[in-house]
C-alpha cells in the first residue's frame, strides 16, 4: 500500500528539514506527487526534442556550460543536466555510468523535472525558488531519488527577468562536495553575463537605429519593457499595454506609445507633435519629410499615407483595404503594411483607427489651397504632375483624376502664359491639346513657348 500524504514522510533525523526543502515538499504534495512515483514523465519524443533545443535561447550557451562543469562532473561521477524553464531536460552529459542510471528514473532528454512532475529535486526546486538549490538523498520527496543528490541553479533572462532554464549537477551519492553548489551557481551567472552582453549590444544597435526619433522628453523602450534611452526611468522596466497607443507611466502620467518594430517610443501626452510632409505629385519616387528627415516611400506606403492624409479622422484596416484594392482587398495585408509604417514613422502614424498624428501637410493639400485662393504661382510650382502616377488603387485614381481636372480647369480659365507653360512641362500637360491651344492664344508668335506649343499641337 502506498504511503499516505502527510508530513511524517519528511526526512527524519536529529535536525529538522531545511526550510527550502520543507516548503518544496508542501508544494509537491499539494501538486499531488506521491512518494512512490518511479520516474519522471516523458514530455518530448526524440523526434520533437531537436526543435525544442534549436529554439531555446540557451542553445548557444551549451558549450560555455559544458566547459565550466563537465570536467568536474565526469571526474566526480556526476552528470550535467540543462533544462528549459519548465524543467524539461533538453541536454545532458557526463559520467557514462551515471547517465545509464539516470535513464532508469527519467533523468534524460525529454523528461520533465519540475516539482509538479516529480516533487522536490534540484532542478524543479531551483526553478520554483529562482535560486541555486541543493537537494540531497532523502530530501527528495519520491523514494526512488533517495540514492541521488543534485544541485541546480536557474538561469534568468536579463532582458525579461524570466527564468530561461536550469543547469544542474546530479550524482548517485548521499551528498555532493560543498564547492559544487558554488560552481553550479557560478556557471549560471556566467551564462547570464553572456546573455547580458548580448542584450547590451542589441540595445546599442536599437539606440543607434532610432536615435533621431528620440526627442528630449521621450523614452526608448525594448519590447520587454526596459527603458534604454531617454532622460527618465533609465534602466526601469515598464509594463507595456497589450494593445492601444497609451501607457500609464510610473509617475502616474499618461503617455503615447508607438511601435518602432524592434522597440517602442514613449512620449509624454503633451509632447510636441511630429511634423510630417508628404511629396506625392508627379513623381515615381515619393517621399516624406518627418521632423526634417527625408524618408523615401514605396508605392504602397505612399498610397496608404495619401489616403490617411485625405481622411484625417482615420480609417480601419477594412476601409483602407477597400480603398486600395476594391473588393479584392485583404485587411491582413494592410495591417502588415501599417505595422511597418508605424515602425518607420514613430509618433506620426497611430492606430484605432489608423490615422496621421501631428502637423501633417502634403503637396496635394497645398495645391488645393492654391486652387481655393487662386494662387497660380504656387499652384504651378507645386503641381508637378499627377498624384502617384504608377498607382492603380481605385481611390488614388479617383483623387488623381479629380485633382488634375481642377488644376486644368483653373488654368484654362485664369491661367497666365507662365502658368500654362509650367503645366505643359508636366507629364500629363505635355500633350494636353486644350492647354497648348490656350498657350498659343496668349503668347505672341515670337515667343518660343508659342512655337513649341504649335509643334506639339501638330
């Protein structure tokens, strides 16, 4: 008959059990672990464990851990075990005889060694406490481990603060040398130091990439919430919202949160809004000017920005998709493009709905203002040709045709020779019969523009 679950199963002797062991037993018993369990449960088949290993962040550090621990493990008839954050064994190595004995209890690749799986042990208890932990002989809850002793140390991700896994030394003896605890802990800290170095190198690349977007009162934050740039909260870890573009700061102030792709830009709610100008007329190479920085635009990004500029209240992904592609549009495609735009135009493109934020101007708006005021000099200077001439978007084509019709009508009605000649140099005005005919009417035969217009009319 199995031994009942009660505290009399704790290790006996003159000294009471250590606090860490007593607490672990209580957790293990509450999890339903029985002392008669014979082996750890298998989680990964051999066909699956390769993928788990290659995807794990400790994979690159395995040589480092092995170099630190394997020689002493093999000489002392011990084995080294490395697990993931859930205690699942991904790698092991060491003394061949101990490896064979480990097979019998599931201390092998693919088996789970959390407290919830096998009760108190050096791996599971170290993961539960997030501290280096030794478990000797009868301190194990399940009896089959009473011939084993182990020392485990968790490895903490310096970026997220989460446990990545555990490195463990195990052997078939009543105790382990006191230096083993320190050595395993040192190996874990060494691994963390390498992770920290990589994190800092990554942080520096992010800062360099986005420095121009970081204003005086802003913060640059990693996807894990670490503040790596700015004048406040440097080094702090913020809780980022799951969605939306607002965040509550530690001082209680509200701020704007914008994705940069590999980081976030946080600006106080009262920050100076970005200045965005779009040049979209008469060019196959549209571009934006964001706070003085020129940004070339792909045709698709130019189309999206043009539509957002003409819809200041914003558009949903579904609306943008329809305007760009008609009934064949796919909102998923639009969301992916907007994600890239928000990373490139931090602070200027926001969501829910998608819209442009700040002081936004376009050559389209400027031409419309000139049409309204009758400023033909500005009109002909800015109107260098049709809106995004390569675009096949239904909405862009409508906007293009309407704007050009208004410009032509204004010039045919009120245009001076200079204004008409400027329009005649645009791609669409080069062979515009009415524009050229009007130009010949307003210029004398001795004017070179008259002669050129006559030639084009032939």
